[in-house]
C-alpha cells in the first residue's frame, strides 16, 4: 500500500469497508469486524488509528502479527483467512488487516466465538455468532438467514394431531407426524420432548434415516405424569435431531402449546405453535478445513 492510498482511507473515515482501532487491545471487536467484512463486501481493519482517522500508532513486535493471526484463527469458524501488513506512517506504525469477501463451502458464512473454537471438537452453534457489515456497524445476524440452502440440506417437518388419549390433565398419548421435506438425506433422526414440569417418554422412533422428500409417518408423544396437576402454563417442545451427509447436526423444534379442552377446561391437550429448524452443531474445524482447503 502506498502512502497516498492510506491517506485517502484515513480521510474517508470508517464506513462499509473500513474500521479503525486505536490499539491491539481491541482485537475482539476487530475480529468481529473482519467476520462482518467477509460476510458482506470485504474490508480492512486499521490498528493504530483513532475514530477520527488520526494515526496514533501501535507497537509491533516480533510476534505481534503472529499472535493476532492466531487469535483470528482460534476465534472464527471456519478459520478466517486474512492478509496483514504494517505501514510506517510518519513514524507511527499502523497495522492493516484485510478481510476479503468470501463464502466458505457448506457452512456458507463466517462466525465469531468469544471463546477458543477447539479444532478437534464439534462446534456448537450456540457459541458462534454471525456478523455482517452494514455502513460502519457490525450487525449481529442469524447465520441461518445468511447461509444459502444447499441440495444436501435435510428438513424434518413436525406436525401435531390436536386430539388427546386418556389422562386427567394432559393426554397420556398425543400423535404427531414427521417427514423430510428437504432435498438431502436426514440421518440418525431422534425425537425428544421437554416441558418445565411434565415428563415425556416414548417420543417417536430412534436412529432412523429419512430419504429426501419422504412421505409423512406417524408417531406419538407420551406424557409420563399426565395425571398430575403441575404447571400447565409453559409450552412443551417436540424436537427432532438429525445429521446431514456432511456431518452437520440439525434440529427441528415444534412448540407444543397447552390448551384447555372446550368442554372440560381442567383438562389440557397440546396444540402446535411455532416451528423452527437450524444447524446446532458443525463438525470439528480441523476435519472440515482439511477436507475443504484450497
């Protein structure tokens, strides 16, 4: 980078593709910006520049760039590839990190973690956050909204039959049906249901595989303590957990809303509420990156 180019960047100030940081102590927010750049149009983070575009300089030692590179690698999934250069601007050292726009294979989006992403362990998406650059801000995003659907994605749909079978307060058994409406296989499908007070058992089959666009199949949820008058206000959740061919773990969740019987309001059954589906776990980063390295 030439001095004139850097001067132009400093004059333009922060924006869609530029972020200033006064010191390397701000590396957490800086890496969030790098992730946001990669998920948008690319951009540069300049360490040693204040918010007004005035160079203040940073101390760059023998291991400074290496330590920053390691932090970026350890706190992103997949590991974010950036380029780093240092520039002596009127005796003030500025460190420039460029994060180009990129779409990682299968994952489809870069994510940040405030904790180390262990290379040999599956990555829980609850600990990962997607960012996207909008103007001069790094906005948090639902990574499933940023990620483009793939032909290998499964989509296990859950539907509830709103009728009861026995039980004084909740039905001992209530039927639901499930199908894979996605274009990809759903492997090792397992069902579960949870409630703050009521316990469930015999929730659907275990370890089944569903081909793409599969026909609907029927099963049921069984309320273990259906005859106990416990907390009825909180919804229950019917869950299907499954994997795709790439080793991603998905979860479909159907909200089960406790609803009083019209003629017997002391007795309840479940009605279907909101449905959601997302990836809840990525494969270990080391294996993913080894498979999909350029």
